[in-house]
C-alpha cells in the first residue's frame, strides 16, 4: 500500500530535498497535497512529476495565475488552509512534512495534525511560539511527531525514548558561523556579504544571519526545551566548527552518546520518513580527520552576546518567546536592508526584550494562534518605530 504524503512548503529547500529523496520511489508513495506561497513555476514541475491532485497557493496573485494555467486539469486548487478538510476527508496521511518558514507555518501545522499519523516539523517559529498548542493537538489525535532540525533529530535519535530523569545534560553544537575566528574588534564593520557566507551550510538569508549571530542556536535551545520538556540548565551550546557532531547526550548511567552525520539535511529528512532501514541512503565515508580534531569550545559571549538571552527566559511556555522571535525577525530584516549594523541585531534585541511592556508576557501562556500572530505583528511594528 502506498504511503500518503503532504508537504507544506514544497518549493523551499526542505521541501525540495524531501521530494528529491522520494523521486525514485514514487510507486510506493502518493502525494495528496503540496502547498507553496508563490513559486508556481517550480510547483507546476512538482505537480507533473508526482501527479499531485491537490495544491494550496497562499499568495493571491499566484493563486489566480495558477488557476488559469490549470484550468483544464483535474487538479484541486485552493487559496488557504481552510479547505484542508476537503482534501483529507477520505484520505488520512501517513506522513506530513511542515517546511513552511516563519510564523506562517503555525496555523497550517495546528490545522493539519488531525489528518495524519505522523508529522515532521522543520519550522522553528511554530515550535518556539506555539508548542503548547501543537502538543495539545498531537496528544488529542495521537499523532507521532518528529523534529527535522539536525540537532533536534539527533537528540530524538540519541535519547530513543529515555525518560528525562535518566538524562544529565544535552549539548547542541554550533559551527560558530563565518565569525568564529573573526577578530572582535572588526565586528562593527561586518558586511551583509560576509554575514551570509556560512562555512558549512547552504541556507536562506534569514537563517544564515541567525547562524552568524548565534541566534539560531538560542532558538534551538528553546526548541529542545519545549520538545523534550527539559529545563534550560540541562541544555548547553558547544562550538564545533566542522558541524560533524550534531548533538551529545550525557546519561546518568555514565554513558555519553554523540551523533554525527554529513552537513546535509537530507539525512534527518530521510530518516524522519523511512524507518527501520527500509531504504538505504548514500553518504560520505566516516571522516577520521574531523573525528581526530572535533575542536569543541564554549561559546564566547563577548563575540556572541545574543546567547545571554537564554538567562532571561521563563521555564514555562509563554508569549515572551513570540516577542523574541518577532523582534529578531525584524532586526535581521533591517540589517539585510542596510538599516542597522550587524552588531546592532544582538544589542537591540537584548534591549528590546527588557522593555517593561514585554516582560509581562513571561507570565502569559499562548491561548490561540490569533493571539500569537497579533503580538508578533505588534512587536514587529514596535521594533520598526524604534529603529527607523
């Protein structure tokens, strides 16, 4: 029997990678749904290759355009996620991949969980801002969840169902981005081109900048805390320039496990879909040169002051995380548009989250999606007025 699949964000890097993985295995898989924002040219190719009958196009103009192109095709085209039930009314998915970036991915995640047996999420913002809402749906509908981020997939693999009481410490690794060995005195003059030159990974502009400031690792610590229900003092960031080790878990029985794989997102995505070695994947040979020189280091807060945010986070789920995500998003946007300097991303973010009007949100739990989205919009506007 074919596995039934849906991909939210099929034209992004995660979505494309997943489709590449299953391209040679189409006879065993059926794609029930693909969704995109506006990249309809690539979507049309995906529809043809995988014989997809249901698509959602969020962007209004792109939706209207593709409706004309598919006028005589037997393909259902929708403009929003309100029609999800029509797609899955007689076909529950076996696997759904959420690869939508930003908070745009939160509502689709919440709404689609009940229509699948397993959901793999690559969307940081959804987990950071709305984990309590996601977890509620997962438990309600008895849906299996797998994190796609290489670090969280590695932790998930290493703990293998072990209870929190058996785990002493979890280490998440960070490459340090392009500035790990860069002189601190020159940070004030860092250019956009320099910040976008990641030494190990090919990623989008936003996440590459987050990697350069180390905000990406702050987010990953928050994600790990929520997904695995750890306290913050149980999670630590280690600098590991080669990005070969993705996570380390120290257990209370004296064992410490590490997980390594190539700097390639294909591996966690592949393993989130295929289980128990039902399929093989070709990878590089074990790199003994890297293993003999792992070069782990503690994070230098003078270079990466943004990690200090971790000392100011509430242990319980709150709307404060939405403030951090939204403020950082806007500051990165302002840096990429040459409105602020690289060093101001960290400085301003640390300053903004200390505002008295935002501190109260540490005690407020998210109740619904609209509450999160409205706060995010307000924070973005507030940051804009402070800087521009």
